[in-house]
């Protein structure tokens, strides 16, 4: 089970994300497309935000199955962009949790 905790700012933008766990299907000899989708979505979002001028983040993936991301600041000119990125990530994660509730759990605070 992948447990994902998201904290959003009042304007709907990502403030903090913590993901822990794995989704493993025994019928696929341990490979889980859902786990791969979550990992890819989180990694790509982090790289996209890290490369965006006016947005400052920190994060870590200290071991397999653990991922953290924190948004420290966003310039005024990038707030709309950050809302779009945050909404897209949230939609992806919610879709995966809805389609595979035994593999992904999303909690929004």
C-alpha cells in the first residue's frame, strides 16, 4: 500500500507531500503498474517544480518507498502555474487511488 499525505495551501497549491510504501501485485511477480505510475508522477512533478524559476522546493527520497516534497516559496508570477501543477498531480493521485484502492491511499490535509 502506498500512503500519500498532501497538505495544500488555502489557494489549493501544494505545500507538502509525503509518500510511503509500495504497491505490489503477487500475480505480476511483484511489478505494480500503479506503483510505477505514482513514482513517475511524484518524480516528474518534483523535477518540474525544481526547474521552474520563481519556485523553491526541497525534497528527498532517502530510501526505496519514501518520498517527501515541500514547497518553500512561489513568486507571484508563478502562482497560477503552481495551481495548475498542483491540480494535475492531485487529479492523477486521486484517480490512481480511486481505481486501485487496495494499492494507493491519498489523504489531503
